[in-house]
C-alpha cells in the first residue's frame, strides 16, 4: 500500500490536467462564453481537487509531506496543462 501513496500524486496530476484540457476543449478553446465566476471556479476546482486528494494520500507521513505532495501535484498539473495541453495541442490564448 505504501507505493500506491507515492504513485497517487503524479497520477492525480495527470488526471487533473486531462480534466482541465477537456474542459477547455469542450468550451471551444477558451472560457470567454462562460460567466466569470464559472470560468474561475471550474478550473480552480480542477486544480484543487487532485492536490487535496494528493495531500490526503500522503498524510500518513506527516503534514509537511502532505503539503509538499499537494504543491508538487498542482505544479505538475500546471506544467502538464500549459506544456502539453496548450502548447502542444494548440489550445488557449
């Protein structure tokens, strides 16, 4: 079970990045047609949920490990969304 806890943060980051890219793709490449609150809340939740789940998965090893896991998950997700999703696939601005 210990290895699953270390594999979970990268997998959650990849899944969260896929969700963000799918949201942008379904919106036609940008979220300008959405209400402002929704255009902020939905991608923010798509970043926050995997980071929170990553922290929960690594909580057993202490608060600092959980915090670092959440930050690392969000950073990896950010890199995947902007690196792969927006640059390689051509989405976004």
